[in-house]
């Protein structure tokens, strides 16, 4: 199974990755990062296909996908 890492400090909370994830595995977090944005996070017990759509669409390159 693939997994992703999200750089919460670089994330500006645009939610593009949330909308593009085919499994709905990414959600908006509740806490603010140093920029004052609600950074995204990987849902607990979620599944990742490794499709890399989230990493490709992220304008700030905050997401890395590992297969």
C-alpha cells in the first residue's frame, strides 16, 4: 500500500488535493500552521492508491507519495 507525507508548514490549505483524491483519504486539518492556514492531513486508517494525483495538483509541492 502506498503512503503520503504532507509538509504541514508549506501547505496553504487550498484543498485541491482533497478534491482530487479518488479515495477521499485527505482532509482539512483542524489546527493552524505557522502561516495561519488549516493544513491538510491524511485521514486515519485511510487507503492510498499511490495515484499521485494529490502531489501533482499541489501548487506548493507539499505532498510526497511513496509506493
